[in-house]
C-alpha cells in the first residue's frame, strides 16, 4: 500500500521510503502561507485605518477633544500598526 506522504524508491541495495515533499518544498509553502496571512492582516489594518481617518475628517479643530470619544484604543492601535507596516513595506520596495 502506497502512503500519501512517502514514495518507495528502489535502489541496488534495497528499497527506501522517501518523503514526497522535501524540506525545501515545505519551507516554500510555509512562506507563501505566511505571506498570505500577513497580507490579509495588513489589509484589515488598512481598512480600519481608512475608516478611522474618514470618521476623523468630520471633526473640527475646535472639537479636537471629541476625537477621544470617536476613536477606540483598538482602532488607534490598528491604525498605528497599518502605518508602521505600510512604511516598512514602502522602504523595502524602494531599496
């Protein structure tokens, strides 16, 4: 019976079980999955930051104190995270 994870390789001195996916293949797949997860997280932070900035557009300079009531701590942290990630991605792209 053939396993889904191993394949049998026959050599002159016997048979061996060899993994179907090498460590390099697993590393490449892991990097792709990690990049996709980070992209989704960055997009979520960007959407939250955009919503926060659109909400703050309506605040007048004289009502600056109202910002504390409109923006939650979580929204502020996600906005800051989107800014930092975007800045670092832009720096990496320009190198």
